[in-house]
């Protein structure tokens, strides 16, 4: 039985300027559009929990995983061009982690089931590509191997029929990580 509905209390504080200066906005849940609270966001502090932050409103654009810590100038650290415009708190999950990845879009081609982290899908499973996925249990991050740039959050919600539609076309070498002890 999955307890993904159990939320760990999370708190993130956004600041208009670098080094935690200027106006601030505290957030303890999802925020689809921060523009009514701050004119811009150039630094943040995660006091508890884990969050995905997005470059555009409504959880769109590049997304970055943030855990407890201070991000005094995250724009230069992560390569964000326009700042944070929305955020989503990642609920705590206790239980099993399971995900299916498919070689082709729309769940076609070779299928592999993951239950633990995988540093390089192509090397480990000898898949020529990974173009769609289905998360059965837990919360996962899809990342490029050896790159600090965007990661993509996936949970047991809607199916990921095509990574190309999610803006991940041409990304061949990737890893999948469970979000568990990161928060």
C-alpha cells in the first residue's frame, strides 16, 4: 500500500534579489504563479521538504529539483534564464518505488521496470533510447547523466507517453532517481 498522500511539511522562501535580499514570499504548498507575490525571484532558501521550481507559471518550462539548503544566486548556479515563476512541493512517499520505461513513444519497444536508482539507462539496460514512461509507485527524477541542468519530476499521475512532448527530445543518456531520502 502506498502512502504517497502523506505530505511532509515543506517550506521554501523566495527572494526578489540575490543573496536573500529584497521582498520575500514564503510558500508551504504548490504555487502556480508567483507574479502576484514577487516581481522576480533570484534566490531562495528551502527550510524543509523538497520542491520542484519552474521557469514559467503553471509548472511549465525548465524545472529544477531543490532540497533543503540555500540558493543565494540559483540563476547562475542552475542556468535559469528568467527566474522562478512557479513551484510544486513534492509529497513524501513511504513505500515501494516502481517505474516502467519504454524504448519508444506511446509505451512501445523494449520495456524495463525500475525499482531503484539507475545512473545510466542505456548502459545498464542496453536500451537504444528511452522515449516514454509510466510511474506506478513513488516520485522520480529524470536527469541527464553528468549534467546539473534541468531534471524532470514524475509521479504516478498522468502517463508520460512521449518525452519529446515534455521537451526532452534528443536526450539520449539519462538517469532515473527515486526521490526518497533526498528531502
